[in-house]
């Protein structure tokens, strides 16, 4: 089994998976780092075998790229800082296809890690969504109680403050 760097864990890989166009994808530069090749070499291999990647890879639009850069601070981490072209996004099946195109032991092992990460996300994200929905429901219920309690406290404050008594006038 090839020696994979310890930073290539499911959690580390999951941080490089984004949702675009309704699909979970990884960017070409991230995959190049994982597979241990230059981004241009990875894209050349894809273009040489374009029939294999037909539905599994797409080039980001300028708006999508700007959104990713602003949301995930891609520029500050050095990824995509000096790109001439818009990056390519690979779906789960596209990342799997890369291992056959790159044809190395490292590519096979990395591909396994990536697929495990996609599967892990597919299994855990619905559970997180269900938990988030329950937390939102609880927050809404507590929010209603907070409003009711605030109304009670305002009424109590009004009762605590003694009313101003009219002062008797001295003199005429």
C-alpha cells in the first residue's frame, strides 16, 4: 500500500468538497494536490480522455468561482491566486475516473479515500440536517416563550413602580 500523507484524512478531504449545481464536487487544484500532480497535468490527462469525463466534470462559471473565492477565502490560502482559467469541478464519479486516467498506486489509494469521504458525507449530512431542523424548531419555541416572559416582566415592572402621587400645593 502506498505511503499516503497523514493530512489526507476523511475530514481533511471533506473540507475540499463543495456543493455546486446541485452536486458535491472537488476542484481541480485540490485533486491535483491529493494525487500529487500539477493541476495542468491533471487537466491534460482529463482532456486526453474527455470521453470518460463527459458528465463528471464541468468548468465553473465566473460567478461560481467568485462565490467560492468569497465564501471559502480561496485566494488567501493560495489556491487559485494566479489562475488564468476558471477551475474545473469534478463530481464523485469524476474523481473516481481520475484514478484510472492517472494510473498509479497513489491515485488508486487517494481515489479510495475520496470515495470514502463522499460516502461519509452522504451518510452524515442528512443526520446533521435533521439535527439542525430540530434545533431551529427548539429556538423558535424558546423565542415564543421569551416574548411571553418579556411581556410578563414589563407588566411586573409597571406594578412595582409606585405611581406618582400628586403633591399638595402649598399656598393659594
